[in-house]
């Protein structure tokens, strides 16, 4: 690599020597513009500059080699689709640079000719190429989403309705909702539309939990990874693994909220604290616990039900039972009815932050 860089710099020095000699000679007229003398003068000037660039190559080559090595490592980590979009951005930047620089290279200045404008043209190519890469790569996820949504999916010679291409807002998954696992059931029932997004830092957090020395945490982490694999294999929803991180933000929850703001996405979570912080920031939240509570059967005062009293309640003479969906039922004067299945009438329903409580009274008490 150093030899290649050294050769390039020698060639640049040789060409620059000829250009500099031409500018200086045009200004001061040291050498006549005809004959062998000017030819030898150009050769000497070219050789002198090539020699200067040769000795200046070592420190520059070291930096260039290190920079190229860093660049190679970064490029190798980029997703292929994002890299292709970045290259397309560079090509578009070069096209714009061509349109701008073509008229400039036809201009000339006294004593310098068009050398200044050729140099300016090179700088324009570098600048517009870099700008094209930066803009294209920064917006690569949006561009990929547009390309994906514009495709028509056909199956068996006819149109196939693909839910992942609908214009529903994307949903960002957090660790708690993946470990919970109920999101897979929601996907399988076709209640979700649009795109699900999981980030590399969420997957890393899942991996850390799966590698925990604590048996319970390890089991939860492995369950979460299994759920992710099943979601990935599902044909009912599109799952995107996003390779995006916020190095200046340490907390995973804060990174998720920042990502949701950047993408205009909703956050799928069961985390109570994350839910509250998102509410403050105005970020839409999808909470499976809230969904589960809203799907519980509606009961009204006066309705009759059968309930098994399984334990003593906190209040005086109260008994406690549970419905199949986990709703707590408090039986007034039911302390003596423990381990019995009774017929009861609903007296009131209390909705709390922890869930719903139903108060009943046994009909035969």
C-alpha cells in the first residue's frame, strides 16, 4: 500500500512541477518558450518536485494507510443495501460536479491559463461526491422503505396482499416486549400492520440477558431470542434489524426514544417507566398490558358469575378469587367460603393502575 501511495505522490509532484514552472515562467520569462532549453527546464522542475514529494511521502503515507485501514473497517461493517445507496449518492454528486465544473474548465486566467479552474474542478468533485455519500447514507433507511413499499408483490400469477407494505407507522420493539412473547400471538392474528424495527443495541441487551449467570434471567433472554427468530420467520409482518446506534446516549431506553423520534415510529413496550417517559416526550406507545386489559370481558353491577374463593382478602371477612384472565374478584363476606365455588352478583368494578378489581357478593350468604 505504501508503494502505491508513494508512486501516486511522485506522479502528482512531477505534474505539479511542470504546472508551477509554466506559471512562473509565464510571469517572469526566465526561459524562452521554444527550443530544447524549455524542455529541459520542465524536466528538471518536474524531477525536483517529484523528489520533494518522494521524501514527503513517508509521514503522509503512514497517515493515509491508517486512514484507509479505518475506512475499510467502517465500510465492512455497513449493511450492503446502505453501502449501495451511498455509492449511488457519490455518483449523483459526481454528475452534479460535472455540470458545474465543465464551464469552469473552459475559463482561463493571465499567466495561469486554466490550471486554477482545473484544481477547482477537482475540489468540486471531491466536495459533491462526499456530500452525495453523506446525504444518501443518512437517509438510506427512508430510501429503502420507499423502494420496498413501491414493489408489487405477486403470488401465483395474481396480486398478493402484503401487510408489511402498508403505510402504517413503523413500530420499534424494546427488550421487555420481546421477552414477554405475546407480540408473536398478536402478529399471528393479523392485528399488526406496517414494519417492526429491532435495533442492534436491543439485540445486544437480549444477548447479555441470555448470557447471565442467573438462571431466571438466562431463561428470559433465551426466550426473547427465540421469539425474535420466530418473528423473523413470520410472513405476516416485516421485521427490520436496524444497525443504528447513538454513541452519545448510554441508556438503551433513551436510545429507543431517540430512534422513535428520528423515524416517526411508535414504541412497542411493556415497561411502565419507559411508557411514562414516552408520554412526556409525546412519543406514541403500544403497551401490550394495556391491550390485554382492554380485551378483558366487561362486567357491570348486577351481573351474575361463578367464582372459586381461594384465599382470604385484605378487608374484613373478604375472600378473593380470580377470573380466567387473571382479574381479581373480591368476595364480600366470603372469608368462610374459601375453597368453594359460589354463585355471586357483581356489586362494583374498580379500575386501577395495576389492573381491574371486581367486587361481588355471594347470593346464598
